[in-house]
C-alpha cells in the first residue's frame, strides 16, 4: 500500500483534540502509527512519560526515533508480540485501525499490554459522515480520496455503533465514545430532513473512543 504520496502534515499532525483524552499522570505511553512523532512528542512533553512509537513508514519512523524513547519501524502487527505485557498506561491509535487488515486482532493483542488502569484511545473515521452519506445515498457514488474519511489507503470502515461493538466484543469497557471535529459545513435547511437529523452522527468525520480492559 502506497503511503509515499501523503503530505508532510499527514505525518506531523499534533492532534490537539486527541490530547484532551489523555488521562492524568501516565508513566508509559505508546503511539501506534506515530508518523514523524509530533503527537507523541507532545504527549511526552506534557506528561514527562516514557513514550514509545510504532510507524509503518521507515523515513518517518527514523525522525520519530530522535524524539521518543523507543520507536519501531514497520507494520504494527510485526511488533505486538515484542511489546512488554502490562506495561503501557496509554495506547493511542489516531486514525490507524481503519488502515489495518484485522483491526480487531490488533486490539485483542494490545489489550494485554495495558497496565491495570491503562486505556486504549482511538480516533476512527465515521463512514456515515455527511459528505460520504450524501454522496452514497443521493449521488449514488463511492469515491476514494487522498485523505479524510474516504482515504484510499483505508481497508476498513466504521460507524459509531460498529466501533463501540468492536471494543465490547473484545472484552473492553468503553469509558468514552463521542464524535470529534464536528462539521460546520452542513447547510441549515438540512435540519428539516428528519431522516438525517434523527441521526446526528453524520456531523462527525471521526469518533474518539477511550476503553479499558480489566483482567
């Protein structure tokens, strides 16, 4: 899969909205899909925690390695068994799980890497976002893009319900689950269409989830 044509911003995005879900005083953090390490570095600076990363693209992984305590280069699936058990207070997946062939398998393995009170925090695109929804339902089309909900490198698609179900079926307890980066582009007249606005999830391009796993 080709990630070479992604913009520099793609690999250097400090997800301020995802920092809001960071618990107090974590000692160990890993950012899976850390890019060039910008977000993980922000976590490290904020918490002074030991901060690791895994990044698929080697060029970006080498940059991240200059900022973080430990970085693995390559598919995250290759390193899950190498991660220490019961070690991480926080495990981040910022728009990563949708790129994986088997995201549920990754979440199943990663839960054993959490400390007793540790959490997995993810951001996952919402396929019911209004741009995609309107295009599919009214324009009868399905178009891939270079970024966003319909990023051509996505292998899986999720909704609010399916994200929550995935975590629960794997034995996680969902602590928070909410839409983020709410759209400001929906036309006011659309609020008069009940079929759309009895389902307000279409306003959100992503859902943030915080989940724990109790043994």
